[in-house]
C-alpha cells in the first residue's frame, strides 16, 4: 500500500519505516529505495544505479555515477505527481538541492534540464506536473504538448501552481536521508511554463526554496493565451505575414537600429530605444505582393502584434505586444500557439464547450470570463510578493528580447509593478535580466551569434550564498559554433551592457550601466 502523501499527511506509514539505510553509495541505490519505501518521503516507485556516462538525455551524458529514483505523490484520491530524483555520488555532490520545472502544457519530466543540474553536482528533482503525457486527453496533436484535464480543477492547479510544491518536500527529504545531511540550500529553475511555476512558488509556496530562477515567465498565463489568440486573429487572411515579410521587417529594424548600442553585432541591446517606423516598408500602391515591402493589411497586422491585444471597452492593454527585432519567429504566433494553448483553454476552461469557435471571442466581456474561470486558477502574477520577500529568498527572472512566445515587455511591466508595490528598490531580493537577441528559453534562429546559455542558476546561487546581489550575468555558447569563444554580459534591468572597448565578443568589454 502506498502512503498518500498530501492527503493523509506524511506520517501515515511512518510506523512501517525500516531501519536507516546502510549506505549512501549510489551503487546501493535499489537498497536505499527499498529502505525508504513507506517512510516519510514515501512512494518510491523504483530506483536504479547509473554508472557515469550511461544515461544519454538528448545527447548529454551523465558525468557522474548516480542513483536515479522515481517517486509518486498523490495530491487527490486518484491524482498524482510522478517525480524523478537524481542523486550524484557523494564525491560529486555539491551539497545543493535543485528542482527543475516543466514546459508548455507539461506532462513529461524535463530530464534534459535535470541532466545539466546533475552535471553541475546538484541533487536534482523534476516532476511531470501532475498529469501524464500518456494520459493525454485527446489534446491537440502538438508534439511535446500534453493537456492536463482542463475540466479537472485539481489537475489544472497542479499543472502550474502546485505540482512542484507537492513533490519538493519528499524529494528533499529523500536527498537528506541519502547523504545523511540536509542540502545546504534549495533552488528552483524553470523557463516558460517553468518560469510561471517559479513565480507560483514565489507567490504561493514562498518557504520551499532559497533561490528561484524564473525564465521567460508565462506567469500571466491566461492573458498570454489571449495574446496568442489576438496575434493569430490579426494575421488571418490578408494580414498574414509569411517568413519573407517577417525577415524583411527584422532586417530593416537592424539596419536602422543595430548601431544605437555602439556595436555592429546584428543585435539590439535595448529594443525600446529603437524607433523604427514600419510604414517605411509599405508597398507603393502599384505593388500588391512583394517580398520587399508590406501591404497595408500586413503593416496593420504587424502594428497590432507590436501593440498587443486591447480591451475594446476602454482600449486598455490585455497583454503587452512584441518588441523590435523579434519578428523573424512570429510564425509561431500566427499559426501554432493559438491552436496549442488558447483554443483548448477557452473551450475547456472558459466556455465549457468543446465546439466553441474562438473567432466568436468578444474582446470585451469575454476577457472577464477568462479572468474569472482561467486566470483565477493558473495565473501567478500578483505583484505582492511580501511573504516571499520576508522569507529571505531570492528571485532571478530573465526574459529574452527576441522571445517569439512571451512579449518581452511583460516581465518589465511585472517587475515595475512589484517595485511600485514595495515603494522602490526591490533589488536585494528580486532582479530581472533582459537578454538581447535571446529566444524562448534558448537561442533565437535569427541570432546564431548570440550566446544562448545563460548562467542564471550560478548567479542566484552566489546571491543566496554570499548575500551579494548579481550585478551581471554571463552568457556563453552561441549556436554558431565558429563563435564558441563568444561571451555576453547580461544586466539587471533597467541597466544594459555598454561597450567599453576591446573585443566585442568578450563580456569583459562591457559594463552594466543605466
Ligand atoms: C520506474 O518508474 C517510472 C514511473 O512509473 C517508469 O516510467 C519507469 O519505467 C520505471 N523504471 C524501472 C526501471 O522500473
Ligand atoms: C546520445 O544520443 C544521441 C541521440 O539523442 C546520439 O546522437 C548520440 O550519439 C548519443 N551519444 C552517445 C555517446 O551515445
Ligand atoms: C478520479 O476521480 C473523479 C472523482 O473524484 C472521477 O470523476 C474521475 O473519473 C476519476 N479519474 C480516474 C482516472 O479514475
Ligand atoms: C504572394 O506571392 C506569394 C508567392 O510569390 C504567394 O504564395 C502568395 O499567395 C501571394 N499572396 C497574395 C496575397 O497574393
Ligand atoms: C479605441 O481606439 C480606437 C482607435 O484609436 C478609437 O477609434 C476608439 O474610439 C477607442 N475606443 C475607446 C472606447 O476609447
């Protein structure tokens, strides 16, 4: 019989606890797992010893031997989160506990993120967010995107708000038992939906982690989904922007604004300083279809994507729009994202009607319906992070300027709202780093020269463990391998990197200033 974790409390089977595990050697992984089965942490499903270089997750191998453990926590009579916990051998363990988040609609454990944590020496855990990819309820056919049962309130709130909190105490306790000492610190790292999960941890579960990294956060998820719908609607028909039009806009933007930051690197350091006039690309009236200009319908569509959705009742913003330099990957907005996210969310959650036609969406009163039925369950966008601040934990948010999913301006607005809520400086516990030329949680296709690995976890660890807030963040590993030496300096907003002379490929040639 399994302990029912959350439902029955952690003490339900403690009388059955077997003797303290004899060994913390990873080779004794199975023995460890059976010795803790039914104890406080409970619900271990299986455990296997993996020698160094024996696991290959998306091309990355484990550098250290590890104990790989699967566990399960029930959060409702017939609902559970399955999690994995990877425990590196004692000599490789850095004495820190790390949890990684999910992406998209989740349903799978992000083992590739776990592998990176493991190879940095963390005991690392990740969960499936409380619904299984294999339970996909008919979904939308998008590979890698698996719907939670959107009718099921428990599964919906587990998905973004609570699933990490369901398994984290158990995974940390198993880590403590294994090494016979508690980890020095606990960290969380996630991007996209994982970034939203990170913000949910800060807002609703403030005591679980000492440091949180929330990347490209969809933490105003309900309105993010509305922005996908808006962008697909404004580009339907004659407003459609084919790849050639998108590239045309970005190339024109870069031609005009690349040098504002003093470095000819094909990247805007701060797109807000670029005042590109898109009407300069309008086709002469004689031309109706050309790859060198935009029709008026296309121009209008691009302007609407940059403005973001508005509430027709009072013209207020529903979600921010996209920034200059991000255009080349907008095809996601035009076709895929509304199908993958907005439509299932509206059909299942907002209107309870699987035949609901999204073209009927009323950009006035229906926004209230979405706030009430969807936002109340999945958003984590309150600027009042008082409990988190008082917990003493640190929050590092990052956002890429060329992210084709999340409008880069949203995290800037949110950060400002938090600042206003706390009457000023929040930099000793919450910092936002903006990433010029970065894409959604990694490289942007148009910017292969931009370092696409951002060392946010390292920055938050230093912050937590020294108390000194990060004044800069390192970027490495551009996708263009001929530039593998290139590093970037990423700055806490509103500071940006100013070139000081020397090699423009070296982060030491820049300082973060206002
Ligand atoms: C361990 O449990 C997980 C989750 O149920 C399952 O996917 C995996 O195949 C199991 N592994 C072994 C070795 O039994
Ligand atoms: C790891 O897996 C990838 C496929 O994901 C494969 O291309 C690569 O050769 C594998 N590496 C090793 C060392 O087995
Ligand atoms: C889980 O329980 C609910 C009622 O609490 C029921 O409606 C649902 O069908 C059950 N799901 C499964 C997969 O057993
Ligand atoms: C514009 O031309 C492209 C190819 O040249 C074609 O695929 C597209 O349908 C045309 N669009 C319009 C609106 O005529
Ligand atoms: C909203 O803006 C549009 C275009 O600028 C304008 O025509 C309309 O009157 C405005 N509506 C309201 C309610 O302010």
